[in-house]
C-alpha cells in the first residue's frame, strides 16, 4: 500500500510539474472499465494542459465480435467517444500510435 501511494504521489507530481510533458499515454485493459485511478489520471492531464491518449490493451485476447462493445465501454468510462481511443491488436500499429502522439503535439 505504501509503494502504491508513493507511485501515485510521484505520478501526480510528474504530470503537474513536468513542463516538457505534452502527452500522457493511458493504458487500459479493455476487459475492465476504467476505475477511479484511470479517471483521475485523465482528469489530472486535462486540468494541467496535457493530452491524454487512451490505448485499450488486450483487445486481441477477446472475440472479435466483442471488440466494439469493450472499446465503447472503455471510452464511456472515461467520458470519451469510441473514436477517441486506440486499441492494441485491433489493426493499430506502433506507427499509428506515434502518428496520433505527433498529431497532439
């Protein structure tokens, strides 16, 4: 618990005080909706003028017929549209992710 609190404190400090930081990539397992920590990080980014790029992970571990529902659930949990998030294993390559990061800079 102490380690978790220390990591949380350092993360908040970094996002708030690192002037060079422009984009934060938030990874969220597609099999679970965003929890309080993920929502808090997203809000912290917005409040501090940082872009928050959400990438849903482990999509490839689920049935193709479930992909859109899972991704919509992640987006909804963060108050986003489905088109606002990328997903690993869903046709996006690392180059696509970098392209999105660069477009946010």
